[in-house]
């Protein structure tokens, strides 16, 4: 299996989750981690959240957005203002090669108020790109450091528990 985990992380919570997911999936094949690093990122969390609320996009460096060669595709983001981070919005707009694929969506969140809306938004965008099957999981930021909890959540979502 060839897989990719594309994610954005501002405070390391989503990065830590992506690394735990990658460690788990490496047992099944070759997994590539791809952290999105916007060129126009603000250092202010509040500015970032305001941009997320308005569904803003980010300027990403040149990269290959075609995911057609991957068997497993995972996309992760923190939940900001009921939606994904601007970098993920941009990636969702540009990614291709998803027809008939299964995609794993994951989030890290604080209160959880907008978590379902965020996952639903990403899923709806990807349905429009031909994705047929989704697996989803979320980990609250206060539990990200609990590796066993995170791994248990991942296994349950992927049907491997």
C-alpha cells in the first residue's frame, strides 16, 4: 500500500496526530507525511481563526496536488471557527485524482462545537471530486498527548481495533 497523510498544524496537535497515524499505517505499507506550510500564514491565532471563519484560502508552495497514485489518502486539520484551516481549504480546492478513492479525514479540536461541521464540509468538497468512501476520526486537543487513546481512536475509525 502507498499512502499519504496531508495535514496542516498550527500548534502541533494535528502534527502529533498525523505522526501517530503514520506510525500505525507504516505496518501496512509506505506512508508519506506532507505538512502544508502556507506562504502567507499569520503568526496570530486569532487572525488565522478569522480567516478560517470566512473560508479563506492560503498561498501554498508549489507541490503536486494529484493524489491518483496513492492507495490511502488521509487529510487532517485543526477545527477553526467550525471549519478547516485555510491551508486545507486551498488543498481541498486543488487536489485531484480522487475518483473512487477512500479518504480518511481527521481533525483535532478544542471544544468540539464545530467538529462535525468541519468534517462534513471537507467530506462534501471531496464528494464533488469523486471520493466514494470516507473514514473519519477526531481527537480533542487535551487528549492528543495520550498516544494510546489516539491510537485506539485511529484503529476504531479504520476498522482495525
